[in-house]
C-alpha cells in the first residue's frame, strides 16, 4: 500500500493506492485509518471489495458509519455512471450532498470538495 498526500487550504487528504483489494471490511478501514492518521482518506473504487457497492451486504454502511463516528472524510474515486441499483445511486447522491463521503470520478474533484470544507486535519 502506498500513500500520496494532497494538501490544500490547510487540509491534508491522503490518497491510498494499491494493486489489489485493501478495503474488505470495517477492520480493514479501522487499521488503515489508525496507521495513516488523517481526517480525510481517498480510496480508489478498484481497491474496495465489490460487495461494498451492494448495499444489502451492509459493508458500506458499516464502514462509513465508523468513518462518521471517527469524523474521517472518505472519498471514493471511480466511475459511478453505469450503476443499475437505484438504492446505490440514491446513496451516492445523498453522500455527495452531505460531503462527509464523496463518490467522484477524479481525485481532483474529491480534493476540491474536501478543501472547501473547514479544516479537516
């Protein structure tokens, strides 16, 4: 696992990069958050277990609830245009609206959005 630190407007946003799946469950998220110690983490869609995006599994809800509890902003970068699930589309829409969890196509979009918020780190 490799990290890239993005700083903007006083916020430090850590992008996590890996060749494989690194986020499979809540414990993976907690381990990453504890090791990186940033208030904002960026994950790439391909590094997250596909079941995360099936809301029936509750994996996304469990992980993102921990992020909320610990006040960690989460950005997920990937293409979300071809999603067939209405509930997932609604979830992404609402998440992007609240701004604590962002689903965007580019790293820059996430960085810009998080940088507009008050200092996170």
